[in-house]
């Protein structure tokens, strides 16, 4: 496959299918603001991003596997990095 596979139609279709599910962020459990789209979504921490349970850096063959796809906030996806599985960041016991 030439170029970046994340720019291809199969990846965009997987992204649209995952978005259509309207699920909360699999990482933190909070609702995702699915109304944020376009350029605003590229800047917003609370926008939807397609995440992968098993990081693509470790298993590139799972990039387009729907069973590996997860809905996440942009900030949660970035914070998770290429860690495997779900070990959510510690939550404060109260708002400070």
C-alpha cells in the first residue's frame, strides 16, 4: 500500500463506523463530543479519534481490524501513546 494507510478510504470508513456507534471514550469512560468536526476536531482535546486496543506501532496488521478499533478523546489517545490494553490514568478523588 503506497502512502499513509490512515489517509485511505478503508481507514476513513472504519473511522466513520466507529464514530457512528457514539460510544464513550474507552480510555477514561467519559462522553465524547461527536459534534466537534473538521479543523476544530484537530485542535479540541475532547473530539473523537479512532484509537486501537493493540497499538498499530506494535501490530500494523491490525490497523483496519474493526475488533481492534476503539473510540477515544484526542487527549486520551495521545496520553495513552503506544501502551497496550486498558490501564486508565489515575483519577483524582475530587476536583481540585
